[in-house]
C-alpha cells in the first residue's frame, strides 16, 4: 500500500498531523502498536489518566473543599485504587471513541502492529496474521517515550514501579518514596500526599522545577510541606532492596537509608524508538532514544519528520499537537504561523501554569521590568473556592508596559493563564487589564488586580516625585506627592 503520509504513533502529535494531512486531501495511514492503544501514551498511561486520577482524588477525598466546608469534608468516604481506576477507564474509553471517530471521518487508515523501517520510504507493520508493507512519500515519527528503567532498580510493579505501572497498583500504600522530582514525579507525589500517604521525594538536584518561576515553586513546596511531604534534595539513589513485611529500603549515596512501603521511580523518559530500525531510514537516535529535528520538525532525512515527546523538550501534549500540524504544513508546502508564546501547565495540587519569561530570565537579559501580583485570597471567587494560597504574577516592561510573562499557582491556573497568553500574542500591555471589564466574581479578575498592583509600583518610582522632609509636624506614614494621576485613584 502506498500513502502520501505514514504516521507512526497515534498520540496527540500523530493524530493532529494525520488529520491535517487528510484535510489537504492526502492519503494517510497511522500505525499504532496495539488495537486498544489508539491515543498513545498521552491517553493510556500519561496525561489523561494522571489528570483523571488527580480530579478523582480531589473529588472523592473532598480535599478541594476542605478550607470552605471544614474538616468533615476531608474524607467524604473511604475509597480504593479500584475506584480511581474505574474513573480512569471511563474517561479513557470515551476518549478512544472520540479519536477513533475522528480518524474514520477523515478517511485515515489505521494499522495495528509493531512498525519498523525496511528502507527510507518503506515501513513494515508486524501483525499476528502477517506483515503489511506500507510505502510513503513522507513519514511522521510520533512514537512517544517510555519510562527510563535502569538495570539496577528492581522493578516489580507492586512495591517498586515506574510512572506507567503506578496506574496498576492494587492498593493505596501508607508510605511512598518518589525518586525524581520532575513534573511527573511531583504531580504523583502530591496526589498521594493529598490522600494521607507519607511521601518523600528524592532528587539529585538542589532545586526542583528549575524552568518555573522561583516564587511560584517556593509557594508549591510550602504547600507540599503542609501536607507532610519530605524532600531529600542533592541525593542520588544507589540501590533499592526488598525487606520483610512488604517494605523496601532505598539506599542513598550519602549513606542515608529510607524505608517505605512503595517506590515510584520517575527519573526521566527515553524515546520509544528501539524497534523502529531507524538506521534503515538513514536516522540515528541519541543515547536517550530521541530524534533531532529542525524548527520545522524535519530530521536529517528530508522526507521524515519527528514530533511529540520523541524529539525531547518541552514534551507537552499541547505543543506536540502543534508540532504535528507544523510538520505536515512544511511537508506539503502549506503556510504555518509559528506561535511564539507557548503555555506550560503542571497539574500539581495546586496547579501551576506559566507563559512568557520568568524574573530570572529577564534579570539575566537586563530587561527593566516590574511585577504586579494578585493573591487569590483577595479575590471574591478565590474566597468562594477556598483557595488561600494561589497567586497570579504579571511581569511587564517598565517603559513600554508590554506584557512579558505571566505566572500562576492555584485553582484553575491552567485555565486563566490563557488570558495572558492571548494578550502577549498581540503584543499587548498591562493597560489592557486595567481597562477591561471582567465578569464578577471570577478568577479572571486577578488580572485587573495584578495590573493595578504593578501600575502602583510604577507610580511610586516616578522621577518627578517631590521629596518630603519629615519632622515632628510631618506624619512619616503620609503618602508622597505624585505628579500626574493621584496614586489613590489606582489603588484597588
């Protein structure tokens, strides 16, 4: 069979790439490893199951409303891993139906089996009833990643498991050591800590989530510690041993020894390219199984494109979708507008989201910026939701007032960040939030409060400020004289 485009992998990147090509009237095939795996890692072991588990935990435990309705809502009822799995299965099943329907409606052929290159323009799909040979003018490799599993870690799927296997554990443990404080590790760590599990995070770095704003991370870690979580940073794990009574011992390089009922090993992921026989297509993955590609997602082989987690950072489902579309547009000579401001979302408890530059980046680049902050406890909607810790931070240029970055932690952070992203896309200024009317009460109102906070800071540093000489007849707390608009008119 010959196709204009052969896609390997049906995750977000592969789906959107295939559908984009089909819309261009191209003949498209998708190869997925197993019949019930349409949707890839994102749908079956990654994004969708983990976020579904998070929402189920928040709902079933009453954790989200504990500050609003009191401790009696802390534990609504006893529930088990089976309850969580049941909810995950329902969501995954529905999403599979949606994806399958999309592929059918766009006339995309689906082949189930292991794919491997037999040449630059040929892929063999190994199936139980015989192999199928697919020829393609263009190829899109969207095979995703799998958890890293070092040989010295005794994985058994029950006491020591990776981020895929955690969804299959039989019961909620009383204690857990999470090896790896990256996005996946810390998301799962906080989920189980919210259930009352004693969680310890071990990571070789001295600082977690280095790509996030430092103040936001500090707020998250403060919340983690309030849940009883422990952190062992700057520590490396050199061995894990099984003990009696279903416990395990984690040996650290420093000589420390941690005892726990379970261990989640979440130190990195590797590209799932081992069985693709990439040398036959003229490609060679790096030591972590990832593919190099240029800004148009094209690999060293001009007719082969790499998209999604297999090409490395940022490894976000949202970005992967755009990579799939970009690759197809480039492959078939279609225009594509490259979006500059990509949002990041971490589904920790509470959520973290960001778009644009951080304070550290702006400082390093010597950009004169100012900060406006709104705390959720100051917002009526924040009080209604019971979010006392959340905050929204706006970074903007002191002279042009152009919005440079938005950072948020708290309830609905991944939702309200899109407002800042839209303003940044049109090179908007912080004045937009000052002059816009937001629904009340909503979390979006944070933008107006943060904008006023930032503008107040600018007024306090106007060069025309008249100095005030304090004496016995001057109140040291009195406001300084300000040229132009009165300071009080901007205070919320």
